[in-house]
C-alpha cells in the first residue's frame, strides 16, 4: 500500500467533565468522569469545557485532542487544550 492509499489520521476533539466521588475506605475522595462530548473543532471542545466547568455539579473539565490511526484503531496520548477546576493528574488519565 502506498502512502496515498493509507487512510489519514483522524483527530478527535473531546470535552470531558468530572464529578467528585465520596470518600471510600481509605478516606480519600476521588474524581470520576461525568460526561464526554466530541466536537469537530478544538474551539468547540474548549468552549464546552469552559461552560461545563462553571456548572454547579461539575468539579472540573478537560478539553483535549487525540489522534487516531484508522488502520490500527490506536489512539495517541491526549494533548490538552484546557484543564479547568479539579481534574485528575495526567498520569491518572
């Protein structure tokens, strides 16, 4: 297959929100994903994250992009556009 025949990479723009979880046996509260939205542009994902982060029931929000290889289905490491409020450490992502 030549490079012209290979499917191009697909970029996904995601807004992901978080809510706090109650403290468990270890006494530590945590975060869990509440909502995920996919958009066709980075600015749409970022704008949604900014709006969601202002919501009363939202602890934090990320807007990020990932690149998918359609041939293998593999998705790369997220590149964050904005991280607002209480969000997980990158290593937890």
